[in-house]
C-alpha cells in the first residue's frame, strides 16, 4: 500500500517527544501552559487512523468530517461525520477496504474527496469523488477525475477544487461549474500543501511557495522557503510551516512583509488560521499549539492548547472552535476558542 505522505517522518518524531507541563522557551517565544480542560472535547473516539478533516459552515447544525482507514474493522473504511456540538458519529460513505481517502473538503451541500487504490491500474484508479454531506452509497458515486497520479492535498475557493499530485509533480483544477479538470502547472518538484483564494492558488514545493494567478493563468516563484509543507491563507496573508519546524507569514500584497512566527516545532502536520491566530499540530511533541498571526501583536508567544494527543495531524478552525484528528489515538477533537 502506498504510504500516506504526511506520516513519512513519524518514526523519527515520536522519539522527540518532550516532557509535558511546565514552561520552556522555544525560539524566543513565551510558551504558555494549556488552557483549562473544559475547553477541550473529544467529539469521536475508537476510530482507526483518522485522517483529513473538514467542516461545514453552520455552527449549530454543522458537522465535522474525516476519513478512517481501518486495519482491524475494514467495514468502517470511508468517510465519517459528527455534529460540531457533539453527538453520535455517522458513517456516511462506506468504501471498499482496498481504497484509502487521501484528502477531503466540504462545500455545502457537497463533500469532495480523493481516494486511491492500493495498487492502482487495471481499472482501479485514484479518483476525485463527490457526494451529499448527508452521505451516499458507494454504488451511487461517479468519479469526477480518474488517474494513477497519487493525489496529495486539496483546497477550494468556492468555484473550483485544486489539488497536488506526486506523480509528475503537478497541480490540477476541477471547475465545479463546467465539471472539467485541467492542469495548472507541471514539474513542481516535491509538491505538497496547497491553498487558494478567489484570485490565486498557492502551493509548496521542495524549496519554495509558488503562486498562480488565476486571471492571467501565470505561475510565479513567490517565496523561497526551506522545505515548506502545509500552506493556508486568510484575507491578507499566506502562512506555511516547514519540514524544519518554522511557521512563516507573508503578506499577499506586500511581499517584503514577511516574518517567521516561530521555529523549532517538532514534526508539524497541519496548519489553520482563524481570527488573530495560527494553529498547528505538533506531532513530535504530541500536542496542538497556536501563535499570534502577526508576531509582534500582541507579543511573541506560543500557547499550548492540548497535550498527549496521540499523533495529531490535520486541523481546521471556524472562528468558534478548532478541530483536529489524532492519527494514533483514533480521536477527533474540538477546542473552544476563548
């Protein structure tokens, strides 16, 4: 079975777990202890290898979505959801055990995801699929894109879905209106994380963050950044983390307005931005942290939101809560933003 890319450094990072509790200084930041436990809630537990995470926009009736790839209970393979306010988890898309979900996103009333076949070829291909957020039977699914290019990460901007693939190291777009897929860029060595707004797509390669202008269909080498991995954006800036554990912010309009928010994180696996904060899962220390999205406002600090998290990986935030999956612990977590 093909390896899940974001777990490549897992064995190394588990050995780096630091003692929990107390105070320490990381890269000049004031590290603060985790907030009260009442702000942390387990939304789902007992799952196997949960990966990927997405949310729909409705807080009261909304849901958190993720995918399982079970070893012991193959009939649980596929996509799950749970209400954001807590409740019973639903298995909304059951997939054959030979398939593995690599990335997913929600655009109400639909959920999009990529799943790959453990061998690929002979009619069993990697696919982009779509279903109602309430779920669908596997027999009702039809592929929007088929290939054997090993999709890695995905994002959207309301009108299109974008994703990176490892084979041929390229970036693709699926237009939700025309239902047509096209290649945006080829030969992007070491391609990984990707994010988009209405005018640009940003993605990480081996040594830089690349920007693609959707209006003129032009690519530019936007920011040199030693081995960037996860990438996310808000209205004004793009944020990414590197393999070395740095978290960087760069203004979309003023490229000279660039700063490193922190360094020395141990195996960051996911990044999200909401309000004034950047949130990162730090698998090497089994915890989730946050930092101000502008390093000088209000001060350089690192808040520890949760410890002992069992290999936290993907993370999203919606202004009210932060959600993440714990790959080894088999849990889906929610932290309340004060």
